[in-house]
C-alpha cells in the first residue's frame, strides 16, 4: 500500500495473496479489463510491480479490504505520521552510557527508561523541525502564532498514539520543555530521581572518613559504631548527618566503595581473588598438551605405628585434557623428593614428554631444578609456575575437589574436603573415626587403597565426553610431543655430582644422601677391567647416578672446553669376605684371579718402563748398576720381566750337546707359543 501520483494504491500481492484474498487474480484482471478497477502502474521492468487505485474498487472489494486490514486512509495517515519521526541514534548512545549516583554506586538508567527518553528526544527533534517550518510561514496561517502551538500539540498527540512518547500533554508544559531542549542537549529529559536528588549524598571528604573507619584495625568498628562515630563528628566538620545505618551499609557495600576497605577487613589476597579479573580459558584438545603438578592432603585418615590417627600428603601429576592421574608420590611433605618421584612416574606412564608443564612455585620445585640440573626443563617443552595463592587458576585444584567428593568420600576414613567448604557433607565424622580408629589403614594399606582410588577415578567417565578418562588418554595422539627413550630417562632423572671424584686403586667413591658408595669398572660381569684401570687409575671423574637406584653409575670427564665426555658405566665395588672360612668357592677363585691380574699389572708396568729406559740409555744396567728386584713375587715373575726387557741380551754362551738336550727336555707343549719360550733360541741351541 502506497501513494502513487497522489492516489492511494494497493499492490497486486496485497490484493490477491492468502487463502482468502480480497480479490482473486483472475477476477482482478477481468475487472481491470472491463474498467471496473483502474490500474495506476502495470508493473514490468526491473523492480517494477503492479498498482491499483483503491478509490476505483467496487464497494464490495473496499469492504473486504477494511475487514481484513482496516481503513487504508487512516493507516496511511498514521504511517506518514510515524515516518516523520527519525530515531535519534546520538540520544540512544547518550542514555545508554549515562550513569548516576545511587548510594555511592554509579549505575545506568533502567532499559525501559532509556527507551522512553530516546523516543522523547526523537519526537522533540520532529516537533522542533515543525516549529521552525511553521514559524517561517506564520503570516500564511489564519490564526497567526496563536494557532502554532495548538498545531504542534495536535501533532504531539498523534505521535503519542503512534510512537508511545511521554512528553507533556499541554501547550504550556510542551512549550517549557521545548524551550530547554535542543538537539544533543539530552540531559534536560532526565528525571530528577536519576540525578542524585533522592539518594544518599556523601561528600568526598566525609566518604574518605567513613572508609578510614571501616579500615581501622585499632580499634575495629562495627557498621553501627561507624554510623555513630560519623554522626558524632559530622556537625563539627559541617558534614551532612546520616539518617540510618541501613543507608550507610548500602553505601559501604556498593561496588565503587567496597574495594577500598575489603582488603583491610578480609585480607589482601581475599580482595585480589574477589576483584582481580579472571581469564576464561579453554582446556587442551589432546593428551600431553598440558600437565599440572601439585601437592594436596591425601584425604584419608590412617594410624601410625603407635596407633595415632594421622594424615599425610600426596603429590600428583595429571593430564589436563583427560584428567587422568599420571604420577604420584605419598609423603608427609611436598618436597623435591616427592616431586621427583611423581614426575618420574608420570613420564614412565605416559612415555611422552608433555608440551607444557604447570606447577606451583613451592621451594621444592626450586630445589628440584637445582639438584636435578633443570629437571623440569628436560621433562617438558615449556614449564612455568602458576600465580601464587590462585588455586582457581589450576585445573588440578578442580580435579582434586571432584576426586575427593566422588571417590575418596565413599570411604568412612575420609578426612573431609577443604575447611573453607561450608557443606556438612564435606566434613568428617570425627566421633565415628575415633570410635573405630583400630580399623584405620596402616600407612602401607593407605598407599594401596590410594592406588585403587586413582584407578577408579581414571576409569570413570569424563564429564565432557562421556568416555572413561583412561580411554580418552590412550586414544588421543599428540604428534608435537617427544617419545621418552631409556637414554632420555637417564638424561632427565639421573643426577651429576657437583665435583669430580678420583678413581683410585680401591675404585671411585662418592657420597650420595650422606652415604659413601664405591664403584668399579668391569670388563665382564664380576671381572674388573684391568686394562682400563692401567689407563685411568687416579683420574678424576664426575659421577652421574640415579638417586633412587644405585645399581650402576656413569663416569664422565670434562675436556678442556668444559664439555662432559662419557667414559664408562661403573657398578658397585665387589666386596669379599676377609676370612677364608667365610669365603665362598666363587670368592676364592676371584681372589686368585685378581692376585694373578695384579701381578700381571706389575709386570706390564715394569716392562713398559724398562723398555723406555733401554731405549734412551738410562737403564741402571747400562751404567753398571742393578735395578731393584720386585718384592713379594716369585723368581719366575722377575725372570719374565728380565727376559722381556732384554736384560740377558749378551753374547751367546758355548753350549754342549748335553746342555741343549736338557733345555729341550724342560720345555712342555703348552709352553710353545708363550712369550716366555723363545723358540728360535731353542732351535739355535739344537
């Protein structure tokens, strides 16, 4: 429906659409053909549509239109009135951002009031335009300026019916508000009740005094005492008296004022947790993206060896994606030892390094980094501490809470949840526990029970996916995490001594955990490597060891560039019984082998040294002197040294047949090929 060439027209669609149209399409076309209905526009062309003049309709079709849609003339008049008003978007922004003081709090206008004021501003803009237009043509009006405001009031009432504004309904009041209002001067439309006139008014100086009283710790004031103290001093300081304690409490507890005293009353950390902005985060979508490590109370009572009721702690490492428990250690303290064991177990279970590791900032982690040469950095691609005193920032805190309430809570030995939890169900039945403390777990039983509880948790359905946590973890793949090898476990969890130790004739001795331990290098199981010993005895080595498995250590030496070089694996030094009566058959054989090996070491040292002496002409024998013989060895050992160092290399004596025969008769078949028998000499003597 629209005006076309000053004639009210209906479209073809408006006349023929629906199950019960004003007129059917075929009938409409027939009436146009016969001249009963006039066509204002035939349609056609891009965007064109047919229009039919309403005044030419036969009466029955006009009646049908009115029954279905109302009087078209009146509808168009209202539409024209409505179209005169354009929504003032600047007014909408102004009223949306407007704030007023309500008991010390800056609050916005109610939404319904904002809508009302935007309508009023939009209508006033229209009336202002009409006023300017009418004023410029006053001399053309029959009644002059006297009828001008009546015309505006009539327009204002028509707009009230169509637009729903709340402007005054009399000429005098309409003139008054239009005299104050100008476009963009929107504050004139705001009621006094939204401008501090009906609210508690506290001056800045008086407000600072009230805040100081609330913060005071010496003495501590109640709200009622603050009210009384303020009213006592107010007259002398020319402050307005407070009328009621209730209005004071509303002012003190308003969002603008409360942060100024909350920390003094409840503590700064409470204030930080209450007012500090919290991040909204999304948890990882795959395993090993993020691990959390944290310690907490193991929420089950147990009895110690003296029958006393005790509690202990547990350090847990979890995967944030699946909430599966990966590694733990139970001890009375959240120290570096507990953390070391928990992370080690987590890596053994996962067989992958996490991309990110988040932990608290406890001293144990600092010692763990120092003692283990940066263990947390070796475990993960990234590791970082959480903000201190910010439990809500760690997923593990939420997991602990649900683990306690869903699993551990089922055991009557449950210690209860966090003491800040006000629910009765989170508190233990101390009377029942005291009455049955003889049935409490021992520490060993507690550890076994905790393992079962962890397994139950891991097999429970994850709240987000509906499948078990262990299945979530096992079926997830994270291609950005490294696989952990046996060498990695050594590099990550073994500890290097700060200072080198000397490998002596009695092995290498290191002190670990206050206990001295001695290690030896072996060529094969149970056989010390004497060849290696001859090259390295009294050389210094750094020792890398597993703090919780002393079955072997690794020896390193530092090159001139300061780089560590791996030498050999060493194992505990073999201990044998001193008394023959206590010795086993294997020990006796070992002693004999080592005696022979030590003699051979002496021989090799002497032979090498003597060869050097003869080579450079410094041997005592070359100067008419004698080298002292070895003590504690047989004459054969000494002869072997002499033969190998060519001490007897003088001119060959004349040998008789009988002497040669004697020489040959003293040689056995097993001696052939030994160094001690010079076969060429034998042949020569023959």
